[in-house]
């Protein structure tokens, strides 16, 4: 049985001091390659230096769809790879909500990441209004079109219902299992699907034991070495 992935998304949090405090704790825990951390751009090189010679993977939280050029403020896939990134989060609900990122834009970013040798962690999820209207599957299906034709082994999907991201609300095991099964049916049964949405140490065991869950994408809890390690210990 495949190992479950645990990826920490630091979002726009952290400092040099926090990176130097948290990551060495992860190193001392001797975690495996099924663990990754996605820190803000300014701290990637420092994070890589602290994770050197360990199997813990490093990731970014976004990437530019262009490879090179006059795109002030953007960061290319090659730049991420150059500082040691192995994965990148794409299409997160916060990117869609606050920065008007569309699935079409996310598709270009996925292709750019693949061209750059990075693993896209592609996020999908419905809002509370969409779920209440009964159109969650239609929304997820549209978002998954981004991955059409991409070999399953080259990406990971993260199901993050927007109504559970940063709200403290966690989808029920039945809700998670239903949507993960739908994603696998839509793409491929072998697709790795992570759950994200207020995952913490006290609910990680339940989430990770849910059918169809191949790991978790962790937000705020990833900022605490103690809590993140507790989540990692629940992973298969």
C-alpha cells in the first residue's frame, strides 16, 4: 500500500527565525520522502539548506506560467528548481478567490511546472454556496479538466473545499470519501488525492483513515513542529 503524503503549506506566514526553529525539528524526526513543506518564496533557499541530505521535500506555493522574460514580480519553474524545489502548489482556493486565478491560468501553470520538472499539487474544491446548490461535482469536474491528458504519476490532486479552508470546519469522512472517489473516477483510480481543509493533529487520524485519502495538505498546523509531526505520525 502506497505511503500517504503530508504536505505543509505555510501560506504567507513565517520568518527566518521560524524557519530555523521548525525545520530542524522535522529533520531530527527523520521523516521520509512522503513529507513536504511549502514555504514562502523568500525562505526557499534557507529551507533547502536546512533540509539538505534529508528525504523531506521542498515546495513553493505558486509559480509563473512563463519560463523567462519581463514579468516583474514573478518566479519561474526553473528558478524554483534551481533553489531545490521539487513540488509546487497550484490553483489553491485562496489564489482563485483573492487573486482571480482561473482554471485556465492554473492549467498553464501546471504545464509550466511539469516542463520545469516540478510536481504540481493541484487544488480543487467548491465553495459553501456551490455545495448548498448541489453543484459541487460540476465545479470539481470543471477544475479537473486542467489535468486532462497528464499522466497520473506526474501530479497530485488536493481536494480542499473552500468552506473548510482556514475556518476550523472539517468535512465529514463521508463527504471526503465521496469527493475523493469522484475525483478518482473522473481522472484515474490511481490518482493521488490529498485532503486539505483545517487539518490538525486532533483530526488527522480520522481524515487519514478515510477511504480514498492518499494524504493531507496542512495549513496553519504546519507552522508548529509539534503539531505537524503529530500529523505525520498518523500517516500510513
